[in-house]
C-alpha cells in the first residue's frame, strides 16, 4: 500500500487507497468516491466534501474535520480500531455512527440532522452548539456527555444511559418528548 507522510493535498477530486499520516486535505471534493481500506492517521480535512463516500474498513485515527460537508457518511462502516475523530463547523446530516465506541468525541458548531447514534458509546463526548434535529439516540451510552449548548435533540432517558450527562435548562424538554407532555 502506498504511504504518504506530511503531505498537503489541495483541490483533489480523487484519492487512492493508501496510508496517509499527518497529511492535510484542503478544498477537496471527494463526494461519492471510494475511500475503503485507506488509513488516515493524524490527518486534517479542511473545507472538503466527503458526502456519500464508500468507507468500508477505512481507518480514522485522530482525524479532524473542519468545515466539511459529510452528508450520509457511514462511519459505522469504518474500522473501529483506535477510531478518533473530531468535527468543527461540519454538516453531518444523515450520517451513521451505529454501534461505534467513540468516547470523548467533540462535535462543535455542527449540523447533525437525522444522524444515527443507535447503540453508540459517546461517553464523555461534547456537542457544542450542534443542531440535533431528528437525530436518533437509542440504547446509546451518553454518560458524562455535554449537550448544554446544543438544541433540537430528543433523547429518551428510559432507553439511553444519561448518568452525569449535561443539559441546559431551556432545552431539557428534549428529554421529556417521550412522555408527550406540554411544557410552557
């Protein structure tokens, strides 16, 4: 497998199956391409489009996504071993983290509508100013997770582990949706 170390890739529309370490991807459009079996270690993606990529067995080890469009990204298809990702100013709508263990993950200023977190371990994660409209949390470990500045979430406390999670008072209604009550 080809290896790239400390390289910067700008304005690319294709990416080869390879191992990328400490690389940076800037203004790349990888929409609908295949990144399967590639390895990304200590990499950064800035202002890239990774919507609907095919990511079977892709390794994401300490990868930061900034201002990226990642609609329908199936993180659940990636290699879970040592997976560590962070998101700032991204669009993750319709993406899936199904059954992953991604403890201490940071999501900041990120739009996350209809994202799948079913059976995901998000222990200690931070959702900073994120739109979680219709995002699914079911049998999800949310212990010590911080939702204080995020909004539009609906989390059933009976179906998720929320011990020591943090919520803002104005958005606490998102924990009561399941009871079909009116809060005024």
